[in-house]
């Protein structure tokens, strides 16, 4: 009875991107949509049960959303068959302070959206390389800001080669570590060193194909949302670390995310790229680019509540490169 109710509820209330589940077999439709294949029947049974538990959470939240009790909606996505522990393992990123270059304390307007077409959406897949995507997104933004052609840089080089710079391959790291590595060794383009979503041996010829180096890395201070807004308005895209280890963040679909599970006690665990901010019906939000592919969230982006007490620690570890 519970299974039947759940499947009916999923059919009625949950969508993935712009598509809905096929009424005959929602589990198979979801698997096909996200390319899910399991090696054994036991593993598939395990994944189905995890999927059902997470689907119920999504359904219950979306009921609240339809009743006007929540400001954002959720959806099933490629992360729905993961346990909380597995989700954490592909979502790592730890950071501490760096030296500051400038104080950011001026006022700007209500809206700022850096041209999103400048930033192609990517997926880190089953590799905890969010720190590399966040750092390189900020460098790519600076290249574009300085009038250079849009070029995707190599996250794989960071995964393979930046050990010793607070970067741990597919097991997490800090954007600041990536910046420090690039200052010393430079970074190749994605074309010359493509992303494989797994740790490999660092190729020895990389230094013959360096695309850019960064001069230094700076932290935004004071660590406030006002300073962060001024930074993205004057500097460009900013690398940030946030708390993302919640069910709401994992399954975010649309709206302005204010997540009560995102408590001050939880540490930052995920690197993202801040590309702007805005306000809708009196609710302020940040615009963040994720590295979980375009089927997650709002076409790969999240609108995170702004000026709500440093929500999800958005301003606690914000950095940018100087080229």
C-alpha cells in the first residue's frame, strides 16, 4: 500500500527537469533518464529502497511548497539513489582563511547577473572535485572579463597534479589550494587535458601547454554578505564554499532555497561559483553555479537565500584569483 501510494504521489507531484515519470514504471523511467545501471539484483533492490526513501522526502516537501509553506521546490535527480554518506563522498570541499586583499563594504543595487552564457555547465560526476570546478570557474570569469576568448580550463589537471596543495584528487579539497597550484605551475585547457572524473597519473607534458597562471589568491573580507555582494559586482565570479549536505540542497529544483537543515553547526562541504544576486517579491537571493550537471536545480544553478544570516555559510570562505 505504501509503495503504491508513493508511486502515485511521485507521478502527480514530482518532475525531473521538464519531463515526468512514465506511469507504467517510474523506477525504470528514472533509471533510463539518468543512465543508471546496477551490477546485481541485490544492488538494484538496495538502490530502489534508497530511492523510495528520498522520493518520499521530496514529495512531502513539495506538498508544503504547493501550500505556500516553502519558497522552493525539489525534484528527483541523479543523486536520489545515494545514501547520505555516499552523497557526502562526492560533495566534499574544506576551506580555511587566506590573506585578504581588500575590504568590500560599499552598497550596490538589488540585481546583478553575470552573463550565464559565459559559463558552460559541467558535471563533476562521481568525483569530489567541486573545489576544482569552483576555482577554475572563477579564473575563467577573469579571463572573459579581461577580453580573452571563453576557454574551459582543466579540472582534471587539478585532480591529478595538485596533491600537496590542500587538494586530494576526487576526495575533496579547497579552491585556495587549486589557486596556489596554478600560481606555481599554471593550468592547461580542458581541450588539452580533458576531464575523466577519476584520479590518474599526472601527465608530464603539461608544462608545455600552459594556458594561464594566476598571480595570487585573495579572500573576501570582512566575511559578510554585503562584502560578498560588492565583490561579485566589482571583481566578477567568486569561488565560494557552502554547506550543502542536506536533503533539500541535494534535490533542489526551483525557487529561493532557504534550508532549515543548513544549521550553523554544519561545516562548509561544497565548492560553487557565485555569479550574481537578485531579489524577487522581497526575497533576496544569490545565484550560484553548481557542478552537478544541468539536470540538477534550475538548469544547473541554485538561488540561495541572501541576507538571511550568512545562510549555508555562503560568505565564510569566498575567494578569487588575481591573474
